[in-house]
């Protein structure tokens, strides 16, 4: 078996069992596999449910919504109806996915969300739809059960893995999943990443390592070619701080693949994500490292990233020495259309993407999300006279392509919020002041409408000449608010930073008809 390069996560819910009217048909469920047939995706990473409850014919766990007669959420009820209907018709959903994946030449690794909060019952008649009776009835095993933590702490209702009962319940479900003819198993440890009381992390790391060893042994009992994949934070220190001793797992050989997730802006595409600490830790060990790439941008203009944005992130990831790409949360693009498959065609090949147009972006907190992205790089407040520095990394060797006559345009775009025409701002790139002659300013202090949600401010756009091109690798952008409109009381800030690189197909080639991106020329008869 060749080493997989592209893994694709399908949560089994949003673009599948949520979407179809009950009773769902086997052929509809197979679509989870059919939509990636013929693509470079090697492995379907298939979610088995919520984590507390599952969406297949379990004998040791609990079927999603099995305990309910009344429902607080129509889609979650539909989820139970569809799973139940498939099982009653003799079509175990997990087996459907496995059979179809193998039929279409794909490997399949079920994915278990290892941690979820226990949740609360909603009154005498109605329960938390996605919760399990095991967790409802055993809240003494929650991390917060000791009573010495703030109930607002995000891990308060998460299962405390110091309890053997919790570890055994999780393992029983894993052992059942491994009884199916699967090619591997993924444990997602970045979803609600709290496993121990904050005062018991040191002891917790040893407990978790022994549990991971137990899971790895079970995986290999079904064949040495089976793989244990574990999704972890991209920071070794962050992983250790929550009880995950990733270096020990690598050293002891109890994991085959590490999927490294950028947790400071989960679910958002981040061109600047840094996976090198885990890549370096795994070097020479035989453990492969895959970078988690997301599709969601959630900006004022875009929901999903364009092919140029995906290229920029993917080439940066490949350049860090990862063994493959893990396509994380892509279901917001469903149903998949031509642009999705165009992205897939290039994704395994960094050399093919090398000379493709790219847009490098930093994630920004979204006003449409119910909770802000924790520690997203942007926005950042500007204070008068205080330079703010931003580090961004690019994979492009612009001098190389420039010498070949292939670079069409390099544009740096910065959106500053709550600024006026009176404010004075200077920009430096790698220590060089960007001259006003390269700059175009776009007034968007007020917008009547926008593609998604309205963001107010000014865009500062620099069409960079070769003397001011960014370099391959790390670059530093410095922005200084030199003078502030004194009558404005709100904070000025940096909201968006984008680097847009466009290439020509060959020296002196065009960029559309008469060098304008107007689409194909229409000949009249």
C-alpha cells in the first residue's frame, strides 16, 4: 500500500444524515463516498457520531437520541430517524460507508470525537438530544465534579480521564469500531481538549499515555497495516498542558500518524499555521505528520477560501516537511461543485501549485460567529506611535519566477478599521518603508451592502515592485499609526492582512482577453 498523502474528514452528519428526508436510503448514504470517488483523496476519515452517542448499530454504546420521545431540535430528530431507519432496514450506516469506500478504492478510518461535555437534561420529558445516558447519569466523573473549578471554565463538564470507568467506556466503543473491516482509526483529541483537572495534568499525562498504548495495541491486533491516527494541537507545549504527551507517544511508537491542528483559530483557514514543532519531534521516528487544512474563511466577502487561498496555505504546509494534508472541516462547501474538485486536483502536488496564483491570509475574528475565535491573530488595535508587527510566511520564490518573466503582480492588502482620511499610517515590509507611490487607498468607511457582513474602514493596497517583494520564508510587516483623527473615540485597528500573488502561464503571456480577467472572448458569427 502506498503512503496516503490526502486524508479527508467527513463528519457523517452535516453533509449527509442531516440533509436527507427520512427514511434515508442506502444509496443516499453512499454519497459520502461517491462524492470523492476519482479524486486524489486516499483516505476517508469518517465520523461515527457526536462522540457521546453514535450513528451506527452499536451494541456497547448509545445510538444518537435513543432515549427520546420528544425533541428540542428538528434536525437532531431527523438524524435519529435516518439512522434508525437505515438500521431497521438492515443497512448499518458504518458498514455502508466501509463497503462503499472499499468498492471505490478508498481507505476508510472511522473518527471518534473522544471528548464532549456531559451536558444537561432539559426538563423531565426532554433530554439533551446528542447526549448519552452514561454521561447524564455519571456526572461525578466530570472534571468539574470536585467543585473547586469555575463552572464557566470550558472543560467543567468534560469527562475526567483519571477515572477508569471513563477510559473503559471510551475503549469499549473503540474496540467495537475496530471489529469492522476498517483500515485504521482516528482519535480526535482537539475537540473540547480538556481531559484532566488543571491541578492533575502531570499525573494525567501518564494515564493518557497508557490509554493510548491500549488503543494502539487494539488497532494493531486487526493487522499491522492498520493505523492509529491521533489529532493533536500543533503546539507541543499546548498538548502537554492538557495531558497529551505527544513526544512520549512518538518515542514509544504507540501512534502511526499525527494530524496537527491549528487550535488558536479552529475551523478557519490559516496560511500562517506552524506545524514545525511536531514535524521536528517526529523526524526519524516513522510517525507521519499531516497538516490540518480548513476551508472556512468567514470574512466579509467570503464564506469559503478560494483556490488561491487554499494553494497559499497548502504550499506553506508542504514546505514545513509534513507527510500529507488532512482536509478538516470542508462541509460548508457542500454540495461539492467544480471549484472543490479543481482544488483537489492540485492539493497533493506542491510543485504544481508552486507557480499558481496565491492569496496568503491571516484569520480574523468573525462577527457572525457566536463566540470569537480564541486568540485569532486579527484584529489588533493600533495606538499612535506604537508600531505593530505581523509575521507572515510565503512559499513563493519570487526572484526565481521573476527572472523567468512569470510574475504578473504582487499586491499587499491591509484593511484598517475605524480610521478616517485624516489618519496617517506608515507601512514597512522587512524593514523597508512602502512608498506612497505604490499605494492605492479605498474608502469603505461606510458600506450600504457587502457580500456577507459589513466591515467599515479603509483598504490600503500596495502593488509591490520587485524592490519591495516579500521573500520566501518569514516576512515582517510593520504598521504604525503616526497620527490619529483626534475627534474619533473608537480604537483604530488592523482587521485584514492579505498578500495576493498572480502569475503568468509563460513569459509575456496574457491574463485573459487584452490582459483583463474578463473571461473567454466571444466570437460573433
